[in-house]
């Protein structure tokens, strides 16, 4: 495929008198008949350069710089290769560069074909990020619906207003609120921790959420009025960009809710607050980075550890 030096195996042909007469001397000006773009130098860069003794082509091995060098070689490669003075005739030079051009196009075509095959092969594989047909990779809780966290007596409810508020807290064995425990509330505008009482709630912590302008993650997706989350399962709350996930870290079991910029929860909104309501613990954390790094801004132990549901 490549224009190899055949002098290793066979003796080079003896040049004719006409070839000797037309042989270029080192430094001879490039004839007009062979001027033009050099596709072999453009496509094969340093490979072409080593064989043609154009050493500037080695800069093509440097990332980013290599792109510029490819165009430089395409424009000036013919002249630089000719100036090496190693050609027996103009015709010999033309034949050599033609072979390099053909080899370059073949190499480019092979890379392009392999790339297309790879894209087509990967296109048929479904990913967890696929949200076609208005579906999410997780269940969706309806506005006004509720969900519980398996293995705990923590239940969360979603409000029905324009600004959806998700409130999570412990419940008694019969499902009624446990007013002795702390409850957490999170929405796109604020976050709070309150102690519930039959008559009114006492606020233990409250902060306004920074404005994000994020749209609701759920549009036209089937909604469930009640769900039960097992460990590491998550859901989206309809009408908001709030995601909630069940957490199970040994003795601390509960739920964590935060605002997200994507349906998988991989882009938690920096600067915003996340809520954690668990057995024996309620906390509010500030998100530092989209990857989920966070710092605790409020943490309080539940006055009474809720027993696991039977």
C-alpha cells in the first residue's frame, strides 16, 4: 500500500540520458507543472513527511497543532519535498506524490467508514439517558400525590400549587403525622425544616432557594398518585424539577430531595439546597457543583427515631 523504497530488495533502475538531463539540482525552483495542493501530505502528515524528508511534519504529532500542520503541509508540502533534491526527474516526483495522495485518500476513507459503522452500531443501543416519547428513566409522582420510603415510616407529599412543595416527615403506625418529629419542605423557591404540631408548625430552619429558571422535568408523562421507593430508587415530582431518592446508609435510612437540571439527577443545581429526611436525622445541604458535591448548612437529630414499618 505504502510507497516503499524498493532498493532494499532490487537494484534501482539505471536512469536514462533524458532523465539525467532533466534531473533537478538541490534547491531548484519548483516547476509550474507540479505546483498545487498535496493531498498525500495533508492526509498522512508526519508519515508522508518522514518518507519525503520534510521534518516540520513531525509537529503534526502535537495535539491541536497537528490540525494546523496538516493544512500547512497540504499547501507547501509539494515545494518542500521537491527542494530536498532527491528526485531523478519531474515525472518521478509526480508519480511519487500521486501514490501518496492515493494512499492518503484510502486511509481517510477507511477511518470514515469505521467511524460510520461505530456510530450506527452504537445508535441501536438504548441508554439510561434515553427519554424518548416523553418518558423518564424513573417513575413520576403526581402533584398532590405521596410516596413512602420502604423500611421506614417516612412519607413525602407533593403540593398542588403552581410552585410544587414536597414535604417529608415521619408518620405513626396508622399513617398519621408524627408531630414530635422534624419535617422537611423543599420547593424551587425555598427550603425549610419545621416541627409539626396539631395547631401550627414551628420553623427550625428556612432559606430561600436561588432563582434558577429551570423548567419542570416532567411534561406529558404518566403520573402516579402514590409510590413506594426501595433503597437507591428515585422519582421525579410532576410540575417541578425536583427529584427524590431513597437513601440507605446503615442506620440512616430515608429520602433526599434536590432540584436537578436533567432527568437522571446527574446535574444537581449548584448554589441550591437539598433536603435529607431520615430516621434519626434531618439535614439541609448546599450543592457546590453539578456533580453533587455539597456541604451541610443545617443538621438536627430527630427527637425520636422512627421505627421501621412492618
